[in-house]
C-alpha cells in the first residue's frame, strides 16, 4: 500500500471554487472525487514523486547503517 496514493497527489486532481462551493474533480476521468479517494489511474505530481524518492532513500540508508 502506498501512503501517497490519493487523488489529491495526482496530476489530474483539480479544485474548482464557484459561488462559495468547492468541487473536487478528476480531469482525466471527468467526474467528481474527494482528496483521499484512490483510483488505479493515479499519476503522482512531481512534488509527490520527489517526496517518495526522498523517503525511500532515507529508509534505505537507515537499513544499511543500522
């Protein structure tokens, strides 16, 4: 299970604010979603990829030094 895998961290996730209402949308699938939903078409944002790589690197360093 990937703790980063959610709609809010996907390149297709959009937030639309109109008349005091907020809508969360998937531009790829074309329908409403929520930040914590998960779909198999997930493509992480560049910032999410960098964070995942950083945490993986730190985790691997802890395993080799400990």
